[in-house]
C-alpha cells in the first residue's frame, strides 16, 4: 500500500477558489484511487458553499484514476466511488478545516481497508 499526499486539487471545477484542498493517491496491487477534499471556497472574499444542494462548505470525493494517465493517476470523475455509511462526503459549517481534514483522512483509511479486503 502506497499513500501519496499531493499538492494540487484532485477534483471540483472551482477548486482554484478553495482555500482548503487535499489530494491523496492510494496505490495497491496496480489500482489507483484518488481521495480529494475541497472547501472553504472564497468568491470576492466571501465564503461560498462548494455544494449548495447539500448546504456544504467542504466535500470529499473518491475516484478511480484515469486509465490513460500512467504518470499522475489523476481522478477520473466518471468513475466515482461512494464509500459506505457512516462516511459522509459533505461537511457543513464555515471555516471547518479541521473537521474536513479529519474526514479526508478517514476516507483514506476506509479506502486502504477496502483495497486490502479486495472490495475495490
């Protein structure tokens, strides 16, 4: 199991406006999974929701990587992975970076466990 924390946004079309961005690549048995968290989005210096339909200021999404990207293994948004409950992809509340951080690392642990069990 190899875990790589990367310095660029892993998803979300407005990630350039998000102050909070985490992108983690998990590799196991030639499978590549991207865990991406974005949030604390600022538009004209005003905090906006990243997912208004969920009233969320942060979101964590998980994807298989692009099959045609052998170098960076960036996320393939057409191949999203939905983690089982109780994992929640959305974090409510402004300036909640610590909770978003914990949620991201929880997703990494769940993905690692699922890969080890052959569930992904």
